[in-house]
C-alpha cells in the first residue's frame, strides 16, 4: 500500500512533469494569446462605438433649428436634451479605454513570461524532483532550496496568468456574452438614430436676395411644420438617451467584471497559493533515509 509521503511525491512529480511539458510544447501560451487578443479586439470595438456616440451627440448639441411661425423667429437646440447623456458617454469611453489597456497588459505579461530567460529559470523547478526522490542525500542546501522555491513560484505565476486570460474569456462567454451582444447592438442603433435626426435637422440654405412671394410662403409653411417636427425629434433624442443610459451601464458592467473583478479574484487566489509555496516547510523532502537494517518506526 502506498504511503501518504510516496503518494505526495508521485503527485508533485506528475504535476511538475506536466507543467514542464506544457512549457516546452507552448500550446497553452498560444491559447492564452488567442483569448487575450479576442478580448482586446472586443474592447477596442466598443471603444470605437463609444467615441462614435460622443461624436453624434456633440453634433446634435451644436445643431440649431430656426423656426419662424407667423413671422416670429425662434431658435431651438433639440440636442441639448442629450447633455446629461454626453457625460455618461465620456465616462463610458474612459472605461472602455481602460479595459483595452487591461487586455494589452495581459498580452505583455504573457510575452514576458514566455521569454527564454524566464522559461529557463522556471525550468529549474525540476530540481525539486531531486529533493523529492533523493531526500537527505541531495546536494541542494541553502541557496539551492531558495532557487528551487523561486523557480516553482515563477512556474505557478506563468501558468496562472494564462489561466486568468483563458478563464476570463470563458467566464465572458458563459455569463456576459448575451448582455454584451445586445448592448452593443442597441448602442450602435442609438448612434445611427441620432445621426439620422442630425441629418434631418440640418439648417436650410439661406434664402436668395430676390425671393418670390410663392417662395416666401413656402418657406414660412416649411418653418411652421418644422416646429411640429422639432417635438418629434426631441422625443427621438429622449428615446435614444434612455437606450444609451441603460446599455452603456450594462457594457460597463460586462467589462469591469471581465477585466477587473475576475482578475482581482484570480490574483488573490494566486497570492494565497504563492504564499503557501514560499512558506512551505519542506522537511519531509529533506529527511534523512533510515539506516539500513534499522527497525521501521
């Protein structure tokens, strides 16, 4: 029957062999890059949508509509109803920029951890196998034990960053993708709607110096009907503002969950694991073997 110590030795040996094989094979590194790149492109796409929203809202706020009912000149700015939404869109764009930067940092960390120098140092974790299977007779003492612990910690850190990237993308696909898809579609539609209203509210060309009575009557009629259209346009702006508020907040929640809360929780778990590795008592690995012929204790 296998004792607890031998079982622990076999488990650690198998884990180290699998990790070292994964380092040399590189498929996990490629998978981590693919998942990070997908999130990075998604964040940049939504950042572009947010900047597009900001642009059409700014145009709407600056568009002035001239109305002359019964000869009285009045000026309206229907886009002013979007003033509160513009502040939200500005903050939304900053969140998306920060999310894009977060994915970029993950990509850089993956490249750093996969560099030849750190990969070679992490390979020193194989020294732990000597301490496992030849306890007491291993030449590793003092500095060798410190290097071994650091190499194991680096190996754990390397694969933890990959797991954070892959786990974050799977978390997004399992729980956040429907909310993301719907909110992105609604934000794009809101931007198109505001753009269409902006086109309809563009001011007419100034009247020519010599204008016939028929043209004057037509212009007054168009101005009077435009007064009614202004109310309809303001209602369209109000509906778009409500959609933008709801779905911009939903999008902020999606990216904060994937790029902030999930990585922070994963890093906390990683820190707890690293503390255990660095503080672990390895006396059972350094025990002296029993003398030949000695009675078992």
